C-alpha cells in the first residue's frame, strides 16, 4: 500500500508470498511505488519497519533505502 501525504510518499505495506521471494518481485513493486509517487510530486519516500524484522531491513538496504534516526511514538485509543 502506497500513499502520498502531499509532501512525501509513504510505503505502508509491501509483501511477497514466501514461495515467490528472491525473484525480484519486491524490488519491482518498490520501483512501481516510487514511480507512482514521483508522478504525484513526492520527492522523498518513507516507510517504517520493526527493528526486529531483519529480513525486511535487509531487503530495504539492498534496494537503496537508508536508516534514519527517528523514534516512532504511538498511543492506543479506546474505542
């Protein structure tokens, strides 16, 4: 899932079925997401990955994403 907040682009979810990993599908999906954002004027793409998700972190390293020193804060809302 990809979104544009009007200033920067966000990749919210990217997944490839286990049986299809390591075939370039994830890289192609990221290229498509980046192009979709580029067309809409985004100049930066951001995403969040849990620090324990080493396979995802390795993937994003391979496709050229850099680590940023950012803390994500959250709060559960009562419903």
